[in-house]
């Protein structure tokens, strides 16, 4: 005869399975709703995310000015104004060369084709052979009448005005929110700590918040310095080789380097095109992208792991998935913000017991 305890366990087992299925279904619905909200709230969430990350990046500079007995509001205004001055100066300096390259790029394809004639000939032979095979195996088909569907798009002036208005609004949100975050400092953290029920929870929250802020700030600062270093390297090599507008390619390299995997591919393509257009022969034209690739591989495989350590290192698969996911939801801005967001989440997850499995998955 079965014991009552085993009978009760057997009776409760379907109920536990049902509760587990309900919990899993609710978690799945929550994740779907979360991604749905992030996707459709992109015009609001993108500037907020950029403002938060920039405030974390610039917070050490504000704290240094505050140590010089400047009020925090004035120190935040000085740092924000300096950052805006640098950005506006870079845009004004690079706008002319960028417009010139966009104008002359269609006419420069002939020169690129001439530089690549040694590589192009075998490809043309393969294409010719492929076309001959297709012509031999192609079956005759009756001509079919095709219905032409014309889609009318909004006028260019309307699209330009709408995009300019959205961009101006987003920039304004980023600037204002970044200033308030820098000026208020840890105001929200103090309020969060104040509502904690016990002193133990308050101390734990202070420790977690301090560690997270320190690690995220270090990660963003080191990543920014590394990408600026890429830009300086590309600018110097391009100037030495005689590539036109070296500052433009250096700035583009620094910006696109925030998106791993996708960014370097675009950078190598752009640098190769610019070198082929500006440099007279093929071999010197390939020096610029080759130098960038060598330095990139050295930093990512030798220097960065020692600087960031295992705590800030990320799984390459997780990085690639994050770039695809955030790029799909937020476009180019999402692709550039994917790695900082992923690293920030990993830093937080390492200090929250319920999220530690996710942090372990994101690690190398």
C-alpha cells in the first residue's frame, strides 16, 4: 500500500507542472510585451538611453570640477557646453569634406574599377562562364504581361522636414536630460536607498550602485578612448598616404567602432574605397585598411582582455545577437548602443542574485 506522503506528492505533481507552465507562459508574454514596447517607443527611449550613457561617461569630469569648489549645476553646464562645442566643431569641420565626397563618389567608381582590374579579371571570367552555362540550360518561356504598380512616396521636402524635426527634438531631449542627470548627481539613488525597508538592504544597494556606476563608467570611458585611438590612427595613416580628407575617415572610424563586427566591416570597406580613389596604385591603397585590421585584431585579442578583465568581457555570440536585435529595433542607433547596453546589463546582473545566470551566459 502506497504511503499517504507519496500519494499527496503524486496528486500535487500535475498542479506543480501546471503552475510551472503558467509561470513560463507569463514570462514569455512579458518578454514579448517588453520587446514590443521597446520597439515602438524607440523615438522616446533612444534619446533617454543616450543621455543616461553620456551622463555616466561625463560624470567623472563633473565630479572633478565639483572638487574645485564649483557648484554641481555650474560644473555640469560647463561639461555639457564643452561636449557640445566639440561635437559642433567636428560637424562643421567635417560637413564640407563629407558633402564633397558624396558629390564626387559616383564619378570615382571608374577609378576604383581601374585599380581593381587585376582582381576583376578572374571574377569576370567566372561570370562569363556562369552566363554561358545559364544560356545553355535556360528553357524558353512565354512572355508574360507584367502589371506595374507605382507607389507614391511623400515628397523629398516633406521627408526632410519631418526627419530634421525629429532629429532636433531628439538632440534637445538628450542635451536637457543629460544636464539634469549630471546636475542632480546621485539624487535618484539617494531616494531609492531611502525607501529601502532595512539598513542591510540600504547598505547592499549602496554597494551595488557604487560598483555598477564605477564599472560602467570605466567601460564606457575605455571604449570611447579606444575608439578615438582608432580614429587618430586612421587619420594619421591616411594623411601619410595622401588620402583626401583624413579627418573625415578618422571620425567615421571612431563612430562606427562602437558597433563590433558590423562596424569594422563597414570601416574596412569605406577605407578601401577612399584609398583606391585617392592613392595612385593598388598596393599602397591597401595599406590603410590593412593597418586598421592589424591594430583592431591586436587590441581585441591581446590588449582589451587584459584591460577589461573577465568581469567586463562579453561573449561574442551574445554581442552579435545584441547587435542584430537592437539594430532591428532601433536601427543604426541601436547597433551603436548594443554593446554598451549589453555590458551595462551584465554589470548589473552580476550583482543581483536572480540575474546571475544571465551574467554567466553573457561572459566569455
